[in-house]
C-alpha cells in the first residue's frame, strides 16, 4: 500500500469514520437506495484530525474507500482551520454561520473570503486551503474517497 493511501486510510480511521453514521431508531428511512436523514437525528462526534472545536456527522460513505461520501462539519465560533490539503476534490456548502475561507499555504485571516449561509466552494485535490469560523459554522462536504487531510505544517496536525 502506498504511504499516501495509508495516511488517507489512517486519517479516516482517526476521524472515527467507516460507515454512514446517521442515527438509527429515528424517523430516518432508507428505501431502494434512497436515504432520508433529519438534521436533528445526525450523530455528531469529534474529528481527530481537526482537534477541539470541530465535530463531524457522517451521512453516507466510508471515507477510506473509493466511494461517494457526504458529511457535515460543525465548527465553534473562532475555530481556525490550519493550512492543509486533501487528496480529492472538496465540495462544500455552508448551512449555518460564515466560513472565512482562502487558498494558500500560510494562514492570513485578512486574505479570506466570507462565505455566509448558502454559499458553496470547490477546491481541487492538492490545493492548500485554510479558514476560520464566524459564529458556529455548519457546512456539508461531499465527494469521492478515499478522503484524508494533510497539514502544510505537520506541527498543526492535532494527531501528532
């Protein structure tokens, strides 16, 4: 297994992600491949690769596999997303709050674009990015795995 794939798979496991994590026993339904999940039924948990102040709810997919995934991230007010890259396209939609987001290898709050509720972003594989949350921010990401995160500065990685 290539080291980069191993890192991606390990990242997915560190995130605690392997299968769809929508809460069971609620009014969620899956019929013939259709999935319906109410926001209040999402199961939120820590994001090992992002540290304190960030939570994740996986809606579908195994992030370590080559398959579609959808998940939500919730960031507390002021949370800083340190410069990092992903191995696949990142497609996101802001559902709550304002995410200040930018392309680059060095965190610069003054160089970000404010993305309020309803905004979307698409970042190509390997593109360095960073940002911060204004208010509690919830955004949804979707793409095709395997998924992972690599910090530009390894010292920024909370898994270290």
